[in-house]
């Protein structure tokens, strides 16, 4: 499970960075030269999710969603310089709890 968590965090950082590049270009007036790096970052995100130990892509993506939300709030704080409020933190915690339910639920084989 440590590997899965590490892959999820790396994938989330790649996805947020890739999306932020487009945001910076369109909303903040930054250079279009960010776009190739953004696209590479988004491709890296998709590639990383294939490393998750899951027999079902949809389940892997669903659990990833909680991690993505928490990493996005971290990005808000560390990159954009906006301190998360208690609602950001609470919402992230709820999403991570949901991801844990999806990841750690006892399942019977096949299709686990």
C-alpha cells in the first residue's frame, strides 16, 4: 500500500502541475511555452496511474480522487500561497477517508 500511496501522490502532483500550467496561461497571462510541459505532466499523471495495484481502473481512479483533492489543497497553500481554511482541510480529510474505504475494503476475488 505504500507504493500505491506514493504513486497516487506523484500522479496528483503531475496532474495538478499540468492543469495549473493551462490555468497560468489562460487565466494569469503566462507564456504559452508552459503548455508543452503541462501536456507532458498530464501524460505522466496518466502513466503513473497505471502503476496502481488494482484489478479495476475505475476503482483505482475513484480512490485516486481523494488523494487528488488533498494534493490540490496542498498546492493551493505551497504554490499559490493561499493558506487553506478549516473547510479545505475538513473536505480533504473526508475525501481521503473515502479513498481509504475504497482502497482497504475487504473484497472477494475475482475482480478484487
